[in-house]
């Protein structure tokens, strides 16, 4: 059974099918989400990571096929739209980018190391 959204059929068993796909293009095609290759070329992993964040806690496998497919499509469209007018650096999806935010100053650390930290005294 399938349902047409945006003139593209949405397949059944979408959760299982998405797990078997190997590229971002395949996922966009399977869900019928149109995209600009230039955006996808720069932000593919960031878009898919954001999609995963939006889907966190949702159990697509527990939903009826058409509902799960429509939900996955809507979430992918939402994640993709985050990067249409923004950059991966601005969105900071991955931990390494979140931790190295130039707008968030690094807390000052002391260069002092106590002698006890280097060579603790033996117990008496």
C-alpha cells in the first residue's frame, strides 16, 4: 500500500527500508523529498544527524506504515530546511562543533600543577 504526497509514492515498511539505504540521496529518494545537490553535498551528514535528533524517541516501527512514512518525510524535510539557508558550522549538530563554538569562550584554565599531582607522597 502506498500514498502519494507531492506526487511521489511513499513505500510501506519505511523504517526497515531506511535502515537498509546507504546514501543520503537514497533516503531523500525513498521519502520523496526534493533537494538541491549543492546543499546535500555540503551538509549530508549534518542533515541526517539532525533528522535523527528530530526522530529521537519516536518509534516509526510502531506506527502504521503510512503514518510512519509521512512522519519520516516531514522530519527529513524539516532537517533539510535547517541547512538550506544555514551552514553546518552555524547549526552545530555534531559534538565537536558544539564544543568548539567561537561564540562561547573557553574557560580559563590554570597552568599550575601541584607537586602532589605529579608525585603523590607515600602514605605514612
